[in-house]
C-alpha cells in the first residue's frame, strides 16, 4: 500500500515536522510505503485557471513543473495525506498551490452526486484521504470550517474513505503518536469522518463605520478580463454613485513585488471598506489569494487598527451557489483574525454566464445578479452588512441545473475542438498499468 504525504508547512514549522514523523511511523507499522513531499521545496506554479488540463492536454496541466509529477503520484497512491497549519479555517497557501492543480485528475463533465453538481471521475480508482491541520489555540469556528472543507474535497476527489482532524501544537510526542495511531486505524477500518456543519455567518455591522473609501481586491488570475472583475466592477460603480472613493487591486500582480505589496498594505489601511471577489478553486480560495491574505494578517499583527469592514463575493462554475459557502466562511475567519468587521458575503453559481464581460451586457442573464449587487452596495455603502435578500437573489440559478449541466458538457467539447482533442477529453495520462 502506497501513501503520499503532501506537507504544506514551512521549514520553520517544527510541529509540522513532528506530525509528519509520527504519522510516517504509524503508517509504517501498518505496512504502508510512505512518500513524504515537502511542498515548500517543490517547484509548483500557480494554477492559471485556463482549464487547459481539460481542453488542450486532457488530464495533464499545461504547466510543466512538479505539479504533474505529484498528480501522477497521487493517482498511483492508495492514500493521499494533507498536512497543514490551519489557515483561516483552510489550508496554507503552500499546500493549496498543489491542491489547485488536482483538477487535472478529474473530468470537466458534470455528474449529479446526492443532488449536487460535481465533476465526473477521470480515473476508476482514487486514493483514500487524510487531512490533518494544527493550530496554536483552540478555535471552534476555524476547526469546523477546516473539517467541512476536507469533507467537500473528499466528495470532489472521490475518496472512498476520508479522515480529518485538527490538533493543537502543545501536543506531546506521546499524544502525537496516539493521534496518528487513531487516524491510521480509522482509515484501515474504513471509518470516514462525519460531515461537519459550517458556522453560521456572524454579521455585526450596524452602520457605525462611515464609508468614505472602498478597496476592491480581485482574486482571479484573469485580472481585468475575469468574471470576478466584472462582478466587483459593477458593485463598485454603485458605490461610486454614492460618492465613495474607490480603488481596485489585482492580487495576482503583487506576489513578486515587495513594493506593490506594501502599496496594498497602505491601501488597506486607508480604506473603510474592503471587498474581496474571487473564483472558487477546489472548494476554497485560490492559493495566491491565500498567500496575500496570510501576508495581510502578518502585516497587521500588533498594529493599532480602527473599525473597517470586510466583505467577500465568490463565484463558481457549478450551478449551485452553495458550493462557495466553505470558501466564504474562510474569508470570514480571515476577517476576524485580521481585525476587520465582517460585512457579509455573496455566492454566485454558474458564473461562466458572465464570460468576463461588463454585467450590463449580460441582459436578462445577469439581471438578478445586478439587482443583488445593487442591494449589497446600498447596504455596505452605509456601513451595514450585506442583506439576506441580496444573498437569496444572487443564489437563484439563471437556468435549471440540469440544463446547465447539459450545456456545460457541450461547451467543454466545443472548446476542446479548437485543440483537436474533443475525442480524448477523458484521457488518463497518469493511469497505472497492472
């Protein structure tokens, strides 16, 4: 039996090394052949969101780096393990950078699972799944979000058995060995974790903050041409109509520039309202965006802060808007840890209908979306939380789910035809020959 340990900790994280050692020892006792991958040392670029791993080179990322080797190793494994410090209730950016590339191991075509839309299998067999997170102090909300994220990943990666746990960094070596023994025993017994309910959104904005300046953070690799920019751009047009000064920052342009990152920190400090808009990547936030959020929290540690509002909008390629919920709870946890007041969120399903164009060009297809954003702008512009009516309106699908799934399948074939691979969309480049 083969296990691959995908370690999302930093080199300075001594507890991460202890978790890895304890788990490796316990897996060895049960006869597992363990491969440990320190992702911080791997060469993995950011997922570009171009879907070329589906429509140009089916089953293989267009980016030729270690992500391909890891995707192949995962496909050949019986157990996939995520090890990570709990980051806002989710994974570290180091781990998430690898996770974002795992979509090459599933199919673009849609299937219904327990009434929800998901992507079809690419391979017949997928590994079982263990995810272990750690934190310094107890945080019930972050723990629930983490375990819910693991549950959603297990569905999308077709894990027959999955186990998740969150532990504290004050565990002794003996306690760690006991925890590791429990995880391995549960996997051996096929004892999957029970689904965890997400924390209820905690909205506390009462209009006490005067909004003079708003900052839009666009968290898509497509920047100006993205659906996220179209959504955020329309929202901020409505804020400007309220005579609120606005600024837009494209997060993917910052990571290699300390000067631009410092400019972001300055823009955040000057803003009364910050809104993050992003596409859903594997049930969560894209890795580069998590990287930026990690840096924001680090920059604000110990700093004197004032009342500022933070809100988020997520969009996904599934027709059901609730696929975004886990990612939005991660945003809420970030806001709390960064010292912002949480002003709420909006979740959009079927975001591809926007096609990266201004929303006013979408006509009837974007009517409810625009009305929802109008309601949201009217509230957050006054320092209030995003209203439930706006959340409910944006969550209604533009077309029936079954129609979306059918049209989506046709769309993937049409895109693949441009590269001459329409007949090989279900190719299995990492299949293990007996």
